């Protein structure tokens, strides 16, 4: 288990040729480079280029929050290196709810290999079975068809649409109403 000051111990998570481990200070240059790629940042709600000082300031706030967990996605089969990131955040521990997002496969050699899907599935299962969450929700741009396909394939269902945004959620299997 890995923990930062102010955060509970979480992970690492090994599943399906990937490993998810908590973001560390040494990862910041890499995650900033991934985030600032034109083809990546266009899918974020805040899509401007982020500077290194702004990223470092975010890190200083992030590392003390016990409701925000960013994971580095490592490919443990073909590339044997960090390839992206994903997060559970806005965690309401009492209600058992969290937001899923910040997903990106930043390493070009890793794109299109199913790692986003594997990371999503692994993190959602960890959220339900280890963190005790009952519902995980997300918000995605309606034009981000590839992401919506990943989310649908991992059990998320659309709950609403507002403007250019799609809202999806997934409930813990024990929480689902009978069909």
C-alpha cells in the first residue's frame, strides 16, 4: 500500500497486464507532458496548456486530500513503463460515492491497446471492493466517442445529457435494482 501524508494507503492495483499506483512527485513532469499534448487536452473540460508551476501548485494541494487519488497506469506486459493516468476523486466516504476521470493514455506507443479499458475496469472494481464505494459517476464530452465506448464497456450507463456533456454512472453490483 502506498500513501502520501494526509492520504490513506491505496494500491497498488495489478490487473490484466497493468498496474495502477498512486501518483508520485517524480511523475509530475511526465503527467504534465501527457496532459499538454493537443490530442489529449482537447478532451478535458479545462483544455488550456498547464504550466509547470501551476502543475506543482496542484500537486501541493492534491497530496493532502483524502478524497482524491490519481493513479499512474503502468503497462506491465509490452512496454513495462508508465503510459497514462486515471483517478477517483470527489470521494464522499459517508455516501460511498466517487467521481471517475482524468483518464489519459499519454504514451503514444500504448494508445489503442485496450489499456484505458483495463485501467477503468481495475479502478472501478477496486473502488467497489476495496474502498467500499457504492456508486462511481463521471462526466465526459459527448464528442469523446472513444471514452464513452470505454466507459460503456466497463459497465457505466448514461444517466443524463446536458449540452455537450454526458453523465454516466455505475453502481456496485449489490446496489443495482433487480431487472
